[in-house]
C-alpha cells in the first residue's frame, strides 16, 4: 500500500473505526459515509496533502472506496 492510501485509511478509520476501508467499495452506496463525513474528509485531505477537491469530483465514483479516493488525491497532487 502506498503512503497516500495508508494515510487516507487512517483518516477514514478515525471517522468509522468499525469499517474495513481496505476492502469496502460501497462507502457512499451503503451510506457508510454521510455528507458530514464527506465534508470532514475533504477538510482532512486539504490539511494533509494541501489539495482541494473540485466540486465536480465530489461524486460517489471517487468516494465509494479508499482506493478511488486515493487515486483522486494522487491525480490532484500530480497537477
């Protein structure tokens, strides 16, 4: 696991310690993450990596799994 994904899973685990973020890919679909969690997560991502997630990327496609969100963060870091 790379550093972005590891750190992201730590952040997610702080929000919901009972979820297996390494394997879950239905975080939004199964309502594990709610709107408050998303806002908190976006803030944590901004603080941790100094990246801003654009509004068009705040979508279940990117927030349903730690892997998808990690890929988005890495993409934003590369820009």
